């Protein structure tokens, strides 16, 4: 199989998933957290922390790797308990950092992701995301601003994320932040992650 056929199969699969995916827009916007930032080194990074939403504090775990200086691959796994139901949220994304920059002190990243919410009620939910991230570096302070469009074939939502990465020890970072939701009304969810270079 040649490269062109492989790309056509992948694009067809993505299109089919978008057309036949279903999900609740409010659950999707509150569940979708994208904590990934480009790192100065290319070591894998583990994330562990929590996010507070309308149902309480939710555990978040994730991992990101940078196979090249401008390519990021990441995933998040989060168990959820709503009432007596136990479910799981996970997502996978690919990020690319182009050479162009908005500011001299910043770096940009474009991310595309697929999200799943499994074992909730009687059906599973799936949605997709497109994100543009701007990371500003001022000395040892790193601010991350991320606009995300979540979508299926039935709905779309806009969210924004702001976070920073604070170096605690040689390979350990603290990442506080908040996720804002704009539709149908404005609300936000704070989160806190500990991140470890391995």
C-alpha cells in the first residue's frame, strides 16, 4: 500500500467518525481539557492532577511525547463518577508547532484531537477538537493560552484555556490553570496538574 492510499484511508476514517459521532455538548465542553505544552527538551512527560466541574473534582492523568522539536503527541485518561455511574473520559491528540510566530517571545501550536466518553448512560459519546495554542515565555514563567473548537456533526462549542507551568524541582512542574466555556452560558473550571519529565 502506498502513502497516497494510506492518507486517503485515514481521511475517510476521520470523515466517517465525524459524520457518525454523537455526544452531549455540555458534557463534552466540561470534559475536554487539553493541558499539553511544547517542552524545551524532548523527554516524555506524565501529568497527574484534578479538575473541578459541575459534578465535583475529577481525576486527570495524561502523557505527552515530542518525537521531534515541533511535533507533540498526547493523551488524557480520566475516570468519572456521576451519581452511581462510573464512566471514563479519554482523548488523543496530535500537535504541530509551525515556524511562524505571532510574537518574538512566543510559540504557536495547532492541535487536532479525538475525545471519547465511555460507559455513560446507555451510549458512548465521541467528539473532536481543533485548538490553537499560544505559549509566551517571560524568563522562567511560561503562560499557555489555548482556544479550542469542539465539534461533532450536530453541534460545536468554543472553549479557552489559560495555564502556566512552574518548575518545582529538576524534572517536576506544577501546572495551574482554568478552562472557560462560552456556550450556552459562560462558566469555567479550574484545574491543577503535577507534571514529571521521565
